[in-house]
C-alpha cells in the first residue's frame, strides 16, 4: 500500500513494510500479501489505507496457510475447522499496533485493544470483509475474510484446480478505496 506503513508478523520476526517494499530484509512467509487472492488483496490494501487514515496502524500476522499449519491450529484449539479461507488466500489475521490515542501491545485483549479491533473490523466490513469477532461460536477478533457466498470447501477446490486467481462469482459489490 503506497506510503502506508504496515507490520507483517512471521515465524522469524517482524518486518515493517512501507509502500509494498520491506523496510528491512523480509522473509517470505505466510504473511505475504502477494499470496492472497487478487480480490482479497485489493480489499486488504484498501482496509490498511482506510485504517491508517483513521489513525490505526495494523499488522498482518497471517495470509495464506497450508494444510499442515491449519492442522496445527486445529489441534492446538486455535481453530475449529479442518479447512480455512486462509488456505485459498481469502483471509488474513491481524493485530492493531497503534490507535489514534497511542501505541498498544497486541494480544493482551485490554479494553483499548478490543475497541481498536472492533474499529478496524468495521473498516474491514466497509471494504467487503467479514470479521471473526462477529462469530457466535468461535470468536476470532484477529481475523478478516472476504465476504463471499462461496463455502470454504468450494473456495479451496477452486484454488486447487484454478490457482490463486480462481474465479470468484456472486460476490457482493463493494466500492473499495
């Protein structure tokens, strides 16, 4: 996202990216926005820019996820599904690093962080994404996914057969940017 700083978390550390170019040596890992479906990436980039304009600094912790990683999360109780929209490039996990009122420490679930998660989630919804914090059974306040009528299994099958830019049909229309 041109000129907008975003933090990318990965297994080997944190990388600050400005304008789509790493400010430090980046490790290609599951937080690479280029691994997202092109439509999801467009929405995420708009969400990052809109969040920044509202005074929030967000960090991407995960984008594309493999079967082994999904199984690890499911086994560890951090996911309840065998297949995820992450495995099709249609979801991200994120944190909020800064709010209009100052810096916060991610993953502490303080009232300030929960309010910030909700605020950036609303921005995500305006950019055509669903927020895991709205789920009734397994709430995930650090998750956004594309708003699509495609079932997870159908999206994954399309990803497997057509590649990362598979056809998305029946998507709600959003004006992004």
